[in-house]
């Protein structure tokens, strides 16, 4: 019996070392995920892109991911674990991984890092993000057309510029349809917590909102809106199956082309530290089909999408009026420049709320 | 025939010693079955969980880093629990300690403050943790309020207070509005012990705490008092021990240790104050305290073991692509078996045949 066990163990170890040898030739690519891969939102989309990557380049690369990595003291260890496991290109897919990624990047200059949605870079650390505010603008147009109460409900995650610029773009668009549009904002203070997100959606509906929009990652708000017979926008992923009669559209994160391009660059030895901020034109995100709306609203949305893609329409076209009633300095010619949007730390006029921490 | 649990005449000391081993054995058997069902090689999986993290200095350091706050908090909690005082709010005391210590770090940021900063941060954090723990203790002693509830509820107060500070007054002005303070200055950072690693001074402090409490419990009258009040309250009263005073004392000590653990975590591995600095250390420490049988050395081992499951879980995710959920299942199963096996200390299995007489009569 003991001999059999020993033989078995030896065989297993051998098998392990053989597969390790064949894997050694492949480029190892690692991913750090904020949520579970089944969150059906943010992390789910990153993992879909990883799967697309494997499909495209699977014979040359091997991918590994760590899911549910909190943005606290554990993040640095998780990233370093991937480095130590031999990953040469590592995607850290949430804002809160910025400082931990930078720390590990400084420690391992020969490993390349790609950090999503942050602003700190290094020789071996790129950043990438998408101009989601463009999609928010389209949603704002639709919301204003579809809302009967004239009150929109907005579930925010954290009051960081990415989220604030999304709220502002939404309202600026909605005001072009209904100058008196109101928005109620609830900060969930989390990216992913279906319970909290659902509670926020309920509270917003109780306050009179009839169109729910969210900057959090789960379909919980969509489900609540669906139960209450209201309308909602999905987030990150296609959420139509959680609200077949509810979802108007959804901003879809489509990371696959970027991931494939970056991994190819790594394979070719042409990888450089870069700052990528792509919009509708560069397919960093896409809009889900426009549903549950009349044809004229749909046409308006499609026209706006085409205009933004072609660069003819800018969501932050000057003048942008701040909450204090004064126009914001216009640094980009006829619209706010990228720096102003990336660091956006103010609400526009018409938002009857105070930005947390202001 | 029936299998029943029967109370032993006295607690079995043999079982008390071997029960954790039985529990670990049963856990491993269960996990092997689970891995097999998942189609993963059980031997390699167990290797990734338990052996691989122990084979290189990096992982060993990480285990120590992860275990440090757990052990420090659990040691304090064990004093409370031994004295029959139920402090469930160590998480809150941890957060308040982190906040109080960070106050100095934030206020001295960018100034030429000297080496006094870190020691003062430690003292403030411990003091704040102790005071915060005294709130439920005083409510208990003075008004008879359940310390379980009050200490637990204060966790949320501390959490929201921290949240407010990093979103408002202490927010990093260059942090793009993200709820975090700026990175602490080097003088406000816990020194590292090994170049290039993450092992820090806090782990040494945790070891000192373990030793100090071991001496307190084993060699001093106060330690004896704590154990008597918990084990035999009536006898303690006859002995003239003041149990109210002990509740205040043990709460204060455990609060101070949790607070100290909080600032060490923030000024150490994290480097700044932000929400989410604790992935539930204060609650996990309760498990560590009981897993270690409220014994300082036991707690040290239990803390390291739990840390091992975290690090091993990550390595299993990387090496074997075993989902994180399996690690959580694994930790749950382990606790279940530990508690189940512990019941054997006071109870034993017995087969009874209630129907035998009747059956014979019928024949």
C-alpha cells in the first residue's frame, strides 16, 4: 500500500514538472481582479477579455488570475505572488491597486505592469482606461427622454474623477432635453456589494427616481428597478437578462482588443510604458443595444453615439458651468481638456447635491 | 442501536491535546475528496496550500505579516474571554487605533518631525483602542448593558468615523479625491526588518506581546485572578477578586492591543490610512483566540496557521487555478471540525441499545 502511494506521489510530481517545463516557454500573463469573476460586471468583463486573449494567443501565453483581491494591505502581496510565479506582464484591474502596483513595479524592473484607471506610471508600468463619460452622455440623453418624474437616480461608487465626470456628463446631456432635470445621488462607497447596491436602488426609487443609473459593478440595481417597474442602465456588462423590460442600454467594457495588443507587444519585445485613454472611436468600450425605448429616442441615441465617435460632439463642450454658477476654464479649445476631465473634482450646475469632501 | 453524546465525568486532557490534530486530519481528508471532485490533483493542491508557502523566505515573511495583527488582537481577546468578558468589537478598536495613530502621521506630514513620531503614534493608538474598548466595559459594569452588543455596534461607528476622515479632512490633496490620506513620511512608517521584504517591526512586537501575556497568565496574581474569575466566578468572589474591575482591565488591555495592531498595519504594510485597512482582522482574531484555546502560545500557532491558509490559498489559486471560494470553504471546514472535535473534550460517544430488553422479551 505504501509503495503504491509512493509511486503515485512520484508520478504526480513528475507529471507536474513536465507540464511546468512546457509552460516555461510561454509568456506568463497575470491578472488581479477586484471582484469574483462571476460578478457579472467589472471583473467579469476583464475575465471575458482574458478568455479572448487566451483564444487568440493561447499557444504562446499562459494566463493566471487572482480574484476578489481587496484594495488594502493584501493587494501588494497578491501582485508580488504573481510576479514570483513567473508572470512577466501583469494587469491590475482596479484604481485602488495603483500604489501597490507601483511598489511592486519598482521592486521588479524587468516585469511589466498594466494598471487600469489610475494616474501613476513608471518605466515598467502603463495605465489604461476608457472615456466612459462619452457613454454616460448618451445615457443622460436617453434618461431625460424616458423619465416621467424628471428625477434620475444615480448610484455612485467612490467620488473619484472617473465617477464624477460620469455624473456631470449625464446631467449635461439630460439638461439639453429637460433643463429642470433632477438627479439624486447615493454613494455606495464600494465597487461591488450587491446588497448595498440594491438598497441604494430602493432608496432612490423611494425618492421619486424612475430611471436608475449606476457606477457600481453588480446587476443588483437592475434587478430592483425591474421589480419596481422602473427603467435602468446596465454597467460594465450586458445586463439585459436581469431586466429584459428594464435595461435601456449598458456601457460595455471591451478590454479584449487592448489586452491582445499589449500582449502582442510584449511578445514582440516592443512593449513600452504608455498611458492609454480610449473612447468610442478606439473601441475601449461599446454601447449595448438600445432597448425598451421608442424609436425616436433610439435614433437620437444612435445619432449621438455616431457624433461622439466621429469627434463631432464633445460631452464637455464649453461653456461648462460649475455649481457656483461660473463657467469652468476652457483649456481644450472648445471643450474641457483631458486633464480637466481626468481630475474632475466639481459638480456642474443643476446637480442639487454636494460633492463629498468638497 | 443509537449513537449518543454523553457528558464525561471530567474533561479529557488527552482529547484537549489531540483534538486540533484530529480536526486538521479530518479537514485534510475532506479537502482531498473536494479536490478530487473538482478534478484537481489532491496531493499537489495540499502541497500548494501547506508546504509551498513554508519553503521560501518570501512566503514565510508574508505569513508573519498576515499573522501579526491577528495574533496581537487575539492575545488581547483571550484575556477578555478568560475573564468571561465578551469583547466582540476588536475590529472597531483596531480601526480607532489606526485613526488615532494616523492623526500624528497626517499632522506631521512634510514637516521635519524627528524619530519621535512613530513611538507617539503607537502610544496614541494603544490609548485610543483602550479608551474605545472601555466604553462597552463601563456600560457593562455600570448599567449591566450587554458588552457583546455594545462592543459590536461600536465597530460600525469606528468604521464610519474613519471613512469620514479620509473622505474629508485627511484626504490626500493630490489623490484625485480617492478616499485615502497621502503616503506616510518615512519617520511615520514601521521599519522593515529585511531589505526587499515586507517583514516589519510589528511582528517582533507581536512576539513580545505573546511572551508578556504568557508571563502575566502563568506567573502573576493578576493572571491567576483573570483565570479564576472566568472559570469560577463564585470562588473568585469569595476570594475577594473584583470581577468588575477585571472586566474594565481586560477590555482596556485588549482594546490597547487591537489599537496597536491597527496603527502597525496602517503605518506598516499599507503605508497610509484608507477604508478597508482591515479585511475583518478583529473578527478573524476571535477565531484565532479560540483556535489557540485562549493560550498565548496556542494563539501564536493558530494565527500563523490561519495566515498560512490565506497565503497558501493564493498560491493554490496561482499554481493550481483553484478558485478562491475553495479556500473559504476550506477555512470554514477547518473551523467546523475544530469546534466539533472540541465537544469531545467534555463529551464522549456512546452506543446505546434502548430496545434490547424489549427485543429479547419478544423472543
